[in-house]
């Protein structure tokens, strides 16, 4: 219960930061319209579009992994109701959730960095952005791997449950 509240709080905070960054991007776009030189305006507009596309790709990846996590959680609930041991899978899903929330935080950082201005990024900001992008990719990859491991753990738990129930029914038949 406490974890859910904390998770909701983090999601709300991330959403607020993301909205602020989007608003900054919109303000930058409005500033472009005031630009007198048409070529400079086009360049600045292209910069903003590229930056937004990069962030959309990260958001889409997070969304896909979140959907996968939700599907796995649904399976965990179903299998738990049938008496299958799902603790290992739940551990992997929890790990994936942590990685996913870390990735969301990094995306917000990258968004804030990109929303600073419409001018070229400084060398320092470029380096920071590259580092953030690599960290986000690593976190998303790790989250996906943890989810794959949870699926594997569920498969093994179901197989174990089937084997033990088969063994039990076989021994009762032999006893009779």
C-alpha cells in the first residue's frame, strides 16, 4: 500500500515536470515565430521537432514496457489464484518497476535539458544528453530483461506445479 502511494507520487511528479518541459517547448516555438530571418526560424523549428521526436521515442518505449509489465502482473494474479508460487516473478517485476521509474526520471531530465533553449546545445549539454540517453537505454533494456526473467520464472513455476500435481495423482492411483 505504501509502495503504491509512493509510486503514484513519483508518477505525479514526473508528469508535472514533463508538462512543464512541454510548456517550455511551446514557448520556444512561439519565440520562433518572432524570428525575422526565415532560414534561422526553419533551423530552430527543425531542432525543436527533432528534440520532441527523441523524447516521444523514449516515452513510447517506456509505455510498451509498462504495458508488458501490466500483462505480466495480470498473469501473476491469475496464477497466484491457482496456487502457483509467484514470488520469484514478483521480484523480477518489482525490479523492472524500479528500472522503469528510474528511466522515466532520466527522460524528464533529458526533456528539461532539451527545453532550455532553441539554440545549439553546448558541448557540455550534448555530453550530458548522450550520457542520459545511454542510461535511459540501459535502464529500459534492464527493465525488459527483468520482465523476460519474470515470464520465465512464471513458466517454471507452472511447470513445477503441474509436475507436483501429476506426481501426487500418480501416487494416489498406485496406493489404491
